[in-house]
C-alpha cells in the first residue's frame, strides 16, 4: 500500500477516498484535506464517477480529529498556519456538503472533530459496533467546529447542545437513533458492502439499506427528556443551575463533567450552536466558525488544553478564567466579532 496519507482511485464508478494515516488515527492535516479536495473536484464533472466512498485503512478508527498540536503551535504565534489549515479544511467540509453526487462515509471506529466534519455531510453515514462518536472540544479549550455549529443544533431536541458541552461519547445505537449516522452495519459485513457499492454505484442508499440491521436499544433514550429540559437554556449558568436543581444521579454526573471543561469554551460553544441554528446556509456557518477559530486558538485555554491533553498528557488543565463568572459577554463578543472582508472565509470558487 502506498505511504500517501490519502489514497484516491476510481473503482467501477465509485470514487474512493481512503484515509491512510493509521498511527495518528487518521487525524487530518492540510495536505490530506488538499488531496481529498482535489479528488472531489476531479470527480465532480466526471461522468464515469457516480458516487463517492470515504473510508479508512486499518482497524483503529475512522478519524480522531485534526492536527491539534500544529494548530496549537501556530496559535502560540500569529496563528497564520492554523488559519490556513482551517481555510482548506472548511472548504473541504463545504465541498462535501454541497457535492452533487451521493457520498457514503463508513465510520468504523473512532470519529471525532475533523472526522465528523468529513463524514457528517455524507448522504449515507454507516456506523458499526466499533464506532465511537464525540465532539470533545470543550475539554481542550476549543469549540465544535468543522460544521458542528450547523449539525449539532439540528439534532433532535437539545441533544446537540448536550453532546457539544459535555463531549459525551456515543456508540452506534445512539448515533443512529439521533440521526448522526444513517445505517448500522456489522464490521464483518463492511467489505461485502463495499463490493455491493461498486456493483451498484448509482444507488448507495439502497445498498446501505440492504446491509443495515438493528443496532439495538439507544442508551441515551432514557435521558432524552432530561436532556431537552435541562439543556434548553441560552446561558451556561442556567444549565448548571438546572442540573443542580434536578439533582438526579444523571444530572449530577453531567454537572461534574461540565465542571472539568474550559469555562470559556463552554460559553463559546453554547453561543456558537445557538447562532449556528439561525444561519441561513452552511457556508455562513463555516464563515462564522473560521473567524471564531482564528481567535480561539490564540487563547490561554486552548494552549493549556492542548498542553494537558496532547503535550504533557497530565489531563490537569489550569483554565483561566477558572469559572464561568470570569467569562464576560464582552469577552465573547470579541471572539465572535466580524473580520475584514478580505480576511473572511469563502467557499471554493
């Protein structure tokens, strides 16, 4: 197999994109995003390509996110390299979202952050028993970008808010129940499914449906009422207070989790998702996330979150401000403020 981090080819009418960076759990870098974009653009007008399949090499996971260490190192300076990565990555996200041919993503294993960004726009999103989904950005001082501001608030009820703030990890029964993934196929049947796709490249929905089975009961179903009731508020302080008043074991567990997250990130994320729910288009949402990302990566909490999780791996971040009261509306306004038109994110021409 080639050492290229992205493998692309056309197989019987299916454009194949395979993530091939297994030692890093296929975490995305700028070169990988550029390679995927080039393939998609080449296939867009190619009558010999009827649909696209995105999968990964090996068995360790689909995609664990983006190149966080590089982003943090850039953010410690002028953030120019981080912004350049975001520009390319977000253009890829948007290209996938608007793509005129059906896309199938096989999310077999860990899918977080950047992996969500390249799978969530797909028409067919297949989970297996090995799938673990999360948007864990509040734990590293970031926010759920790559389109999280669009997709998460459009999940049922307040489940997207709960997922974004807590970083909760879901298995396939939950992701399928919430519509994050469209089908559940046992991992042992994935190769047969790929073969069926190449035999019927024009109708991946029908192929996926023919292999799909019941993933079993959703573990989060029992807490849906509580999620919708306790995460409906427009301030993080109100959510904390509602969880305190509720007092159930589940509510107290959520509160304990939230208290380990960056207070700044919690407030940024809640505002981002409430704004994302009102954006007129996916492109508008990505432009918002771009200007926000360019600023957040330069903050203390992102630098500290990456240090604690990725560099020193002590998992003991020292957030600053250390509590919600230290993060003002003016602080948030500064992070979300417009940027000059000549610096703004735009989709691919």
